[in-house]
């Protein structure tokens, strides 16, 4: 009984002690002042870093921050760091885009009482994209081959009825002169061909100034080592730069003709004719030009004179002032003509013939007349004054002519044998003549007449026979 009472007293004491401690604790907490939450800031700075999976910063990334109060965009610096200043809201959506990485979008809610918020690193994952197949239709404007630079004519726009020279002026690296000369990348083109064959003697100006641009499919500038090198592949020496005009398939049959003429005073005239026919493997071309010019200049004036002491006609002669007049004139007649023919006579035989003729005739006239007083001392010592008249005339002719003919016969004997025969004939002639007269009347009588002439001809015949087995 005594033990039971003792136990009850012990438990009561423990319970009373716990209650007392609890009341004391509540009293202590009741006496502390209440805690307050800091007010949100109106503006803040938010920064961070964008990294790849190897922990390297990604420069140039686009970071966009959007909230109900903000729309801000910045880029990362070379270290991948970005900084937004004056951000109004601490709750926002952040998106990051960078080339070669998958885009990242996330929503964030930060403590709005902190003035500077540093975000955790943003890790970007790499992205591998396979490009879709791209199909390019057509061919490039300029194609570079081993010995050829090729231009696609359809890529260059020219006016309607334009000639080939206007087309060439549009092409890169081409320089075309008013005289029809063509320079490609600093080198002069010396010969013209159509579809690989010499046309109208190979004259570049004739071809480009008369052929219409609409028939051209390609323009080729070829380093030509000769026909033999083209067949054998063995190149020797320096190549010749030639212009090859490749015609369009739909323009391989047709006729073209140009006729022009003009006339003026002093019997001046000018005329030209150009005609060509294309018919597949056959081509025919004719070109001719004639013109003349009148050259002349007249002058008159007076010449002062002084004393001329010396022996002559038994006394001393003296001269005073005088006057003279004169002039020069003449005409220049020039012209040229060319004929070209090419044909595929059979499956194995091809021919190509070219003839060219040119002439230049220069007629020159010169005349002068003068007079001056001449003083003559007579035997009795008196002086007599008389007038000396001088007249001179001259006429000269220079006549130059040239003929050039070349022919090419190609024969494909069989699949292993080929033969080409190429004769060439050149003939030039130069004829010169000159006549002059000189007259003195008055104080002195003297007549002189002279004439001269010369002729020079240069024939040249050669031929090449090439056989390949």
C-alpha cells in the first residue's frame, strides 16, 4: 500500500513538472515580437550562364525573358553569361536558343525581395539535323575545263536582235573593242570558229559583229594547240586563243542577212553585206565591205624673204617677200570579202573551205605654188627686180591586194585510221607609182619631170597531210 502511494506521488510530480515547463515555453513565445515578410522590390537584376554538356559557356545564345510585366531579350557574351537588368517581375518564363543546340524553355519563380538573382547554370543539349535534299536544276553560267572556258549564253540578257559582240560584253572577263577585237582575261582572241570549224577565214570581228546572239548556245574560249594536238592529245608550244561559238540545236537551221550602205559628197560611199546559212552540219557564209574616204587639206600664206647673196646668171640675186599656196588631197579605197563553206559530204568525209580577199588603194595628190621677187644686178651696175614663179605637182598611187585560201578535207577511213589534208594558198601584191613635176618661170626658167613605179608580189603555197593510225 505504501509503495503504491509513493508511485502515484512520483507520477503526479512528473506530470506537474511537464505542465509547468510547457506553460513557461508558451509564455516565452508569447513575449517575442511577430516576424514580418520583406516587401517585394520593384526592379531586380537576373543573371545566369548558358553551358553545353561539357561545361563550356556557349557564346551568342539568344535568351528571352517574358513575364506579365516584362519582355526582354539579350545575348550571351563570349563566356556564355547573360544579364537582365530592371526586371519588374520575379516570376517569369525563360527561353534559350543557340545554333546547334536544342531550344530550352522553363518557368521560374524567384524571391522578389532579392535585388540580384543569380540563376543556376542552364545546360543546353546538342542537336543534330539532317539537311533535306536540295535539287539544283540547270548548269552554272561558267564552266572551266582543261583547255576551255565555257559560258552559257542563256544566262546573259541582251536586247532583241543583238549581235554576238553585245553578248560577249556581258560576260565576265571579256573585253570587246569597237573594232571587233576581243580580249579574254588579258589575252587576245585571234580566230573565230562556229561549232569547232573556222568561219569566214576565222576573222573575229566579222563573226561577232554580224552573227545574231539568239543562235548562240555556248561561248567557248579555247587554248588551241592545233588540229593535230586535238587528235593525238600531244600538246607542244604555246596555244592560240580562239573563240568558238556553239549554236543552239533549235537554231541550227536558218538564214541571216545584213545589208548596209551610205553615200556622201565628194563621191564618198560605204557599203557592207553579210549573209549566212546554217543547216545542221552545213554552213555557208558571205561577207563583203567597201568604202572610200577623201583626204585633203589646203593651205595658203606668205613667206618673208631676205637677201640671198651669191652667183647666178651673171650677177647677185636678192629676194624680198613672197607668198605661197598649196594643198594635198586624194582618196583611199578599201574593201574586203570573205567566203566560207562547210559540209558533211558523207558519214566519213567532211570539207571546210575559206577564201578571203582584201584591197587597199591610196591615191595622194600634192600641189604647191609660190612666187617671190628676185633682184638681179646688171653689168652696168644697175639693179633689176623680177618675179620668180615656182609650181610643183605630184601624184602617187599605192595599191595593195591580198588573197588567202585554205581548204580542209577530213576522212575517217575506219575506226583506227584518220586522214586530213589542208592546203593553204596566200598571195599578196603591192603596186606603187609616183609622178611629179616642177616648174620655174619668170626670173629663172626650169622644168623637171620625174616618175617611178614598183611592184612586189609574194605568193605562198603550203599543204599539210596528216594521217593517224
